[in-house]
C-alpha cells in the first residue's frame, strides 16, 4: 500500500517513448533492457516507459508490456501512416515526466547504465541533450551480414551465448558500430536511437515533423536529433560507455541488403529531407561532453574510434 501511494504521489523524472510495430520477440528484449531488473542505480519511480504500438497482425499487447514493471504503460494505435512520426508525437503527449527519451525503433536493446546517465546529464543542465551511441548485433552491419546468412536465429544464438540479462555490457562483445555511428565516438553521430531532451525542448522545435511520411519515417529520427542538438544554448552529452543494440527484424533499413538499401530507399530519404529542409542532411556540428564509465567490453570501441581519428589525420596530412 505504501509503495502504491509513493508511486501515485511521485512524478517520474523521465518518460521513455518506445515505438513498436510487428516485432514481438525483439521488443520483449528491448523492454527487459529498460526494466528495473536490468537498469542500474535507478528505481521504478524515477522513470516510466511508454510503449506505443502501431497495430499489426503480430502485436505485443498490454499484458506483456505491463509485466516488465508498474512503470510501463501501453498504447495500441490504429495507424494508417507507414511512418512512426504520429506514434512518437502521441507518446510524448502521454508522457508525465518533464524529460523524455525517444526510441523510434523498438528493436533497440539498451546497456544497463543508459537511464542513470541520462538522468545525471539532465541534473547538470536543464538544456541537456543526451545521445546514446548505436550498434548492430553481429560483427558487421546487418544489411551486409544478411548476405552471408545472418538472420534472427543466428542472432538469438549470439544473445543466448552471453547471458546478457545478467550482464548487459556483454552486448558490446557481439556488436559493431551502426552505420550512423560508423565515424566512431570522437566524431559527430549522425543520429542516436535513444536520445533525451526536456519536453519543453521537444515542444520548442515543434516535435516530429509529420511531413516525414516515408516507410520507417525516412530521416525523421535524424532530423529530430539534429534540430534539438543545434538549438542555441543546449549542451550535448554522449554516453561512450553505453549503447543501443539493434536486433534484426523486418524493419525498413535492415530487412534489405546494403546494395538494395543504397539503391532504393536511401535516395528517397535524402530527397525528402532536402525537399523539407532545403539542404542536404549533415550530422550535428555540436561537440559533446562525454559522461559515464566505460566498461571493459566497450573499450575496444574507444580504440577503434581513436584509430578512425588517426587515419583521418594521416589522410589529411598526405593530401597536404
């Protein structure tokens, strides 16, 4: 009774919006990775998880979602659009907390310190933007790996071998940088698949632009991330010891091999972004403040990131 009263009286500090569509197995992993049983140094009163599921023939369902904790909420929506833009805006409207985190792809598992460091960054400044770097499960980009037989069954075997539920930082052992994090941790991320801001900042930039109506939203996540990062007076924080880990599913960007993706969808995404913003997309120029502890399993990505910087410097020297 006492715990119920505390929860009723205490407003969460952070609302995490997770968009789900036709990905039951992957979403279950993602939601567990956001649960109090997995996340470190936070309580269920600190945050809420808002799951917005666009209806399909393969739904996750309210009972499953609420099983991850009393701080999990579920909304099933009839959505005519092939874009998640409406689901994101709806999720933010439902948020009770003054801070929000956007996870446009419900197939992204998080490392165990994501929530505690998001909250820590927002305690430093009210105009914080917090970005979590992105990874793909597997040893190469999933769009490339599928050519060699990588599939959901292979991926399930990788996850079973590391017992990630007990130590989520072992996800780094079976991962590689995603395409939008390919420049490493010391260059600007093109996007983040879990990034946080205040609800006020989200409203200030007008939320997600409904004109991004292509499958998967096209560049909607990149656009939202860039616009909030470039707001004057904001401080960008990056969490180099944390990550989101993409699971293979029938999503727009990983269900096709790399050549097909580059030849068909990416040009459409780029063209739509240009038509809306009247410029080509570029990564945010703002330099981040690095926050958090880097576990041993993630340290190889620090090395890889350093090597990328050195290689670029060498290439620049050779040109001069």
